[in-house]
C-alpha cells in the first residue's frame, strides 16, 4: 500500500541507458515460458526498467517471461480468484501481510535452500517473507516512515524521545498557534507506524513462536504514552487542519518517502528535511513494500526462483525498487546506489536498516485495523490510559488468535 516518489535527478540517473525492449515472442514452449504477475507500472519510465530486466533475463536464459500487469487496487482480488480456480501464475508480487496466509495454506512454495544468500538482504525486509521460521519469498522493495521537520522551527532534529517532547513543547510555547508535531491517529495508518516506536523502546509486537502478545508490555505502553504526552504541545485543533505541516502549522510530522517529492512540488517555499525516528533505547522502524513469491501450482518453480534472484540482485534491485516506488532490499545494491537517492532520502535508508517485519500472522491486518488502531485512539482521546487500552487490545488479540499468552 505504501508508495515512494523519487526526484527527477534520481530517476534519470537510474534510467540512463535503459531502453524499452523485450517481450513475449510467442514462440517458446510452455516449459520455457515464465508467467509473472505484478502491479501496473507507476510511470512509463518504470515500465522501461521492467522491460530491460525482462530482456536481460530472457537473453541470458533463452526463455520467455510473460509479464501480466494488473492495477494495484484490483490485484489481490484477481489473485484470489486465480488461487481459487487453480490458474495462478508461476510467480508474482504479494503484499507483505498476505505472505503468512498463503504460506500456511500451501498456496506458495518455500524458498529452496541455496537459492540466495540471505545475508545479502536487509533483515527486516527478508523477514517479511518468513513464516514459522521458514522463508517463502523474496523482498523486491521496501519502505518506512521517518521524521519530517521544518528547518526554520527545528534547526536540528531530535534523536531521542525526550528531545522530541522538549522541542515540540518549545515550538508550541513560542507560538500557541503552531503545533510541535502532527501526532498520528488511531487508524490503520497510525497502527502501521506505531510498531516503529515500540521497536524504539526495545520492544516487539508479538512472539509468534511462543504465541505471546507483547505489545501491551512496557515498551508498547511507553510508545503509546509518548504519543499521548505529545498532544498538549500538538493539539488536534491545529494538526487536524489541511496539511498542517506543509502549511507551517506544525513543526514536525511522520510520513514516508513518497511525501518528499510531493512537498517539494506543492510547497516549494517550505524549508524542510527528514531524519530517522527518535527513539528511547535503540533505533527502530516499521516496514512496508512488496514481496514476490512462487506459487505451488505454477509450472516453472526453478525458473521462477532464478527470476526473483535476478530482480533482487545487487546489479538490478535498485532500478527495480525505484520502479516499484520503494528502496532496494539488497544491501549491496542500496550501498552502491545510495547517492542516487538524494539527501532527503538518507533518513529512510537508515530506517530500513533497523526496520522490523510485521508479525507473520494471517490475521494481522484485521488486528492492526480493528484492535490496535482503536486502542491507540482510546488512549489519545483520553478514554483509557495507555496501559488500559493496550491490555484490552491484547486480550482481544489473544481471543482472536486462540492464544493463552
């Protein structure tokens, strides 16, 4: 669901020399034709990247890669229908939260040992494909959120929670019409961001192996209380206004790399920058992005894994990730091409080094949207204390999962 828009300079640097080519020749036999489903191209330039990667793979392996591009909003529905009908592609993109569901019901294959060097990938990104300790796919691109700050109001960004609270309070004290920060809300988006703060206090959301809920323990309570503590200096009557940060009504906000280009384009006079999320005990972050998996009922599993290794290699992953709207998941690719992302993207690269995968539970989207998000809002609205809200949310989660811990 999370997208990233890169600057023109970065796009030109990566796309230089890439020419639209390749395609399904229609002459290869079924045994040498690989069917790959992906989201529809974001831009014509992104399409050129995909076509170049396909042409290179076809030439090197003397095969045909048939790429089917589907609008993102329709993708999961079409894929679900294909799974039900037994007409799945060989390989395809899969949203991170769906990997656990498809792995547990046998729809996708486990990654064969020796297919890739797992150390070549950022741990958080690779772990979004791990279910019950087994790997079921490869990460194509990933993204995270970071702190955006108005350089006129916040010359040096906060590194710790204490600094964040102090700076937010000073901004609001100096000008009561300006909020310190746009505090996230108790909705699905806020629920997706919140684990990055839990990680910043040294915590985790759940222990899947031990079947224990952890987000109601001290790190989770402290993370939620931080948001509550920021509200007096960041009243919602200010931050609820349209584009409060962009219009200079809030000194800081939390968002993803897709907003860098948007703000520069729509608010060219705003002097802002980005920084890693402040933390209490250690750097932490959340994660989003796309994975790719091989379907159990596909016809060319060996070729499919080879294709995914091609897409996520040190040579190709940056171009692909930018085409998809994210950052490379291959460490060597990210380090090699870091300069092409620009200074405003550096904070997100740092976040991705410490990003933690969402719990590998088929029910996690429901838990995030229907249990955790309302708990966050209950605390932010003052209806419950942070501990009360999370204790109740943990009990609901245990009941949904059938866990005792």
